């Protein structure tokens, strides 16, 4: 029978988790990575990645995730598929319960459960993911050279990404449900001064339409009037939601958004528990820093285990 106790358990198989798995396997730690779905996480939703070092011609999200997993398995990463539904961090030995009722325990835990974009939840959104619907301007802006794109949102991320998109797109239309932005004043000033950015206020996108990709947005303003906007893509930037339903948020001192604060070495408020990747409370959520945090978390786990003995 497979062991139910490990020195280290890694929860999640996205870039942070796979990197943690690679480092744990390479150092010959007694470890287990648990992933509830497909390895790669949100990377699998990204059609093409142009900004990950080492891939000069870019790489598909699927291929990058596949290479990360294969690299970790070259060092015999120990992994399983399973859905963790609850975690008890009240004692030095951490207890995890899976959906099928099985129990696992560990001395150290790295939480890499990730996050997912907050969707609009409108017709056409799911159908056109990777075909004009994006949740990351930094990732996908270069695909919209000399085109017209829309950005939905009014916070710091939406305004910053809108400005970044103007480096590639000919025109960026920012659509916001209110009559003023929530972003900081300096970001607002830069957006208002940018001739490539225009604004549609007091409005909601109600539907995304097109044939082989995004072509039009159906927009409803707060006065009840519909309009149509022709675009080549839409960036939905209204925040992300943490995958935290299995976590004891109070013990981990989660922030108001449900993300997990850590120190610079990824250590959480609970001794022996680290958090890496998009579940961390932070500003920048990119593949490159998720991978770095996964490596850092394993080193922190090794340090914790050394001090235990």
C-alpha cells in the first residue's frame, strides 16, 4: 500500500507546484504532489506563451505544462490525482482529507492551489477563451498588433493592462460599469492622457459574439440601451478568485480576498506550511514568478525539516 504520510506534500500541479515537485524530487525528499485536474493549471488555458525564458519562438501553454511535468518526472517526482476537500493544520503533523474519504498527512505542506480569473459569466465567454477572450494582457498583448481590443474593468490591473496593450494594439476601449475608475490617480492620469485608449462608462458587456474568434461585443449601459462594439479581442480584468475552498483560512491568516500571505521565503503564518504561485497574496501573477516561488518553498520546507530533527 502506498504511504499515507510524507515529509512534504505539494498541493497543486501548476507551474509553482511542478517546480516544487522538481526540486523536491531532485533533492530526494519524501514528497507527494496532489493535483485534482490536469497538470499545468491556468497555463493550459493560455494558447501561446511568448515571455517564458528559454523558448525564443514561444511555446503553447499545453506544451510548457507538459515539459514542466516531464522535467519533474525525470527525477521521479511522486504525484497523484485527487481532490483535497479539507486540511487540518492545528498540529505539527498536517492532515489532508480527500474527496474519496482517504487521509494523508505530512510534516510540511506547500500550498500551490492557485487561482482562477473572475469571469463575466456571459454568453460567448467560455466559447472564445484562447480565441479572443483573454484574462492576461501581459501574456497575450503581442497577439493583437495593430488591432482593436476591449478591456473590461476599472481597477489598477485593468488600467495598467490597458496601457500595456497600447504598445501593440491600435486602439483599446476600456469598458467600466461605473462612471469613474477605481485605479489609483496616477494610473488614471496616464490612461486618460493616452490617445490610444478610449472609454465606455456605466456599461456592462452582455455577450461576446463571432465566428472563429471574437468579433463583436453586445454592451448594455445603465440606462438600458444596447450597443455593439466591433473588436478583435476582449481582456476581462475584473480580478481573480483563489482556489481556497479546502484551506483553513483563519489559521493561515488569509487576506480579505482569500489569498494567503507569506514572508519573502513563502512561509505562511503556520509553521511548516508554505504557499507559492497564484494562491499567494501578491500583486504579480505570472508563470515565471510562480515557478520561482515553488523552488523557494521547497528550500523553506527543507530548512523547516532540518530544524525539526
